[in-house]
């Protein structure tokens, strides 16, 4: 891809995305630039991937055909006001923050701005990210394909209607945290029964990885795959019964509702 890609903000999510882009050879390292107030973050990403780094957001704006805003939602107004006069004429602006709508971005950048709203997740760092995106009417087919290639370089992508984007944090953006908690709980349970912690975490994590791969590669309904493990009168159905008595699925769904409500609230604020 013959584009220059700029990141304003170089936190965990940006570094994960940069790692995926570089490892996939989508663009040369010298076509990627990242800015951040912290020299520590920049030094790390420079050392790992040999991209261009700077403390100056304006330098990123001048350099990039595609600008990815990887800062917290409350910083968007200040950052956009800073870089807006220096953006290239046909620049594509990509947001990754929860709650920042296309309309809000158009109000900040102008009605002719080319904007893509996305929601990636941190497993991008190991090329297993899950991202969702939507775009405004100013984005061309080729521009959309370029941004899809960026996100496909570190995982899978789905195009959604914007009204569904606020649901994405609960199901994929934030959900790795729930899964880590589940793996930790499985590990604790095994440790309680005498297994060394390192082995417990490894076995739990591999079980979760394998189960997820079964869903993706077989195309079977998760309920059927669960049923296939549950022998009549066996150990698995006993464990499932205990989870259901304690409202396992209801608790997960309630957590997701809270996450979505927070995303919407952040956008309004």
C-alpha cells in the first residue's frame, strides 16, 4: 500500500496496531510516524519497529495520508484543533475512541472531512485483533479498502452500521478483560486443587484459545459445541449447572450492557 500512516498517541492500542502493520509488511517502517508526549513510549516503538517518532502532533498531520487518532476521548477536541490547519487535503481520519461519533468528528473537522470510526482491541498485538468500523459518506471505496487492509494486518474486521458501534466495546473491545478474568479464575480453581499456577494458567489459556478457534473454524453454534462436551451425567454438565445456578450468562450480559451504556455516555460528554 502506497500510503503514509500517522498515529497521534502511542499507547498500548497504537503500539499493538503499529506492530501488526509492520509485521505484515503492509507499508515500510519509514511510512509510519507516531507522536506522543512520553519519550518512553516512543523510544520503545522506535526500537521495536524503526518507525518515525516525534513529540509534535503537527509533524504527524503534515506527513500522513491516513491519521489514526489514538488518544483518549477527552483529548479529541484539543488535538483536532491543533492539527486541523496542517492536515493534507484528502487525508483520511480514523478514530479508535469509544463514543466519538461520525457527526461529532464532522462538526470538529468540517463537512467535507473523510472520517472512519473504528473500535479495535488489544489482541492486535499478537495479530489476533477484532475490529469494527464504519465510515462517513465522503470515504471512497479505495480509501475504505486501504483502512480495511490496515486493520486486517493485525486481525479480523467487520463493517457495521454506526448505530451498532457502541455495542462493539462490550462484545470485543473490552471483552478481552473479561476473558483474562475467566482465565485467572480457572487458574485459581486449579491452584486451589493443587496444580502449580504456571501450568494452570497455560492450560486454561489454551483451552480458551482452542474453544474460540472451534467457534470460528467450524461455524457451529456455540450452544451446540457446548452440548457436544456435556456427556449425560458427566463432569462438564455438572459444572455448567453450577455456572447457571450462579447466573453466569446473565452476569456477562449485564456487564456488556454496562459497558455499552458507558460508551454512549462518553460520547455524549
